[in-house]
């Protein structure tokens, strides 16, 4: 039976106004970087969420160990809230779940969130678990593919949680503009979805991936002694423009569809230029990306959780939906969801 999305949930930490973040912290943090103010103003972000508010605490000098301890402390209640909300919407109990997958690139611990949350929520001891680590912003879609395969093969419900706390990786002040871009865009969130066999909702009808390894250095996420450091080339949108059309064509062709048949577009809002490239390459109207731009404005780029936030806001759309996300590799992933 097909794997069908039947529930979604989210948990968002405290909201931080973008202008307040700039004036209260980053203006001083990047006082020597002339373009920093322009980057923040042009990020497309109005508000975002943070477990480590820079207006209250400067963690840019913290060790990676201290950041990981904080990650566990903050991620557990957020993940529990998101998963519980998704199960509640699906009408399932924790004991009904056969597979629990967790995607994150912003924190690590063993036992991990998958073990700790499964125990805390009351999932069965025979639960299968999967940790999807360090894939970055596109991790939700291979996560959907993995849990979808499980649901189809085992005829059991599964849960995917994406939990990202990017605010724990504020870096010491440097002159590189990619650090300014990262700190202007990234945000914290937990988002979860439930997939069930043969239910009513949106069935996962296909997933397509494309990795351009020749541009692997364009987007990186390195573990350092002072947290995780983003490397981000301004050429990323150009690389996406070379591949996004082929990826979407392949995805839709498998279902006998065309771009104009798609009713909803859940495009990961990596930044305004990313959305512009997708719009122009696919010949979409600006209205097609309104939900993605809204999520960017109101929540920022929450790494792997973001595309699930966009999908949740498209819940009322009737017809085919394409979810698309991008990340290190340089990698594109797209998923097709059809009414079931």
C-alpha cells in the first residue's frame, strides 16, 4: 500500500525580530564588514526562532562540546512537541509507530534524539529507528523516501522528525561574507510528519535526487572547535539553475504530469535568490512561491525542517504538490505528493 502523509506538527522556540537581531547583536559582531547590513536587509527574513538569543547571550566563543550539551537540552522538548502534534493530527498513539526517523545536522549525542524521544513519548521497545545526520537543508526529502519505503514494505506507520538548532552555531566575527549570509538566514525549528499505509491524505508518489559533485565545495558545513561553520558560495543559485528543470521533469514524468499540473510548490527557501532561480527555471508565477517566501519571512531558513513547514502550510491545496530542497553536495532532492 502507498505511504500517505496523515499528520504534521511543528515546535518553534522564541521568536526573534530580524531588525532587532541586527541592531542588538550582529551590527556590532560584523562592524568591520561593510556589506553586512545589506545582507541582513536583503535576506527575505522578518522574524526567526532561536533557542540561543544573541540579544541575551553571546555563544560565539563556546566550545563544540558546550554547544552539543545545549543542543540536547533544547532539542528534546521541541522534538517531543512536534512529534506529539503530528501523531495527534494523524489520530495515532506512540505505540502504533513502527519506524521513527530523525534528521538533524546541528547537534549530535549518543544516545540520540531518536532513542531519548522514543522512550519519552512511549513508543514501543521494538521500534525501528533511523538517524539521518549531516545532510543539511535537503534531509527531509530523503527522510520521507526512507520512511515511505518502510511504510509500503511493512504496512506500519512511521514518523519523521527534522530538528535543527542553527542558533547554537553562531561563529566568532570574521570578514567572510558567507558567514554573514548564514547568520542572516538561519533559524531554529522542529517539524514532524506521520506516514501511514493506504490512508487518506497525500501519498508519496515519487522522489528524485541529483548531486553535482563537481561543485561540492560550494556548500559546506564543517565541524570546528567552535561549533559548526557554514561555507556558502554565491554561485549556488547558478548551479541549481542547471539542474532544477531536469529534476522536476523527471519527477513529474513518472506520474504523467507537467509543471502546469502542479497545484502546490513547497520549495525550500534557502534564500530569495534560490526561490527566484526555481521560479524562473520552471516558468512559475510568483504566486506559486508565495508560501515558501512567507515561511522564509516568518521563520527563516530552518535547514531540514523548513520544507516540512512549507508543506504543512500547503495542507489545504487540492492537487499534486512538489516538495523540493537543496544542500551540500551540491544536491537537489524533489518529492511528488498526490491526493490519496
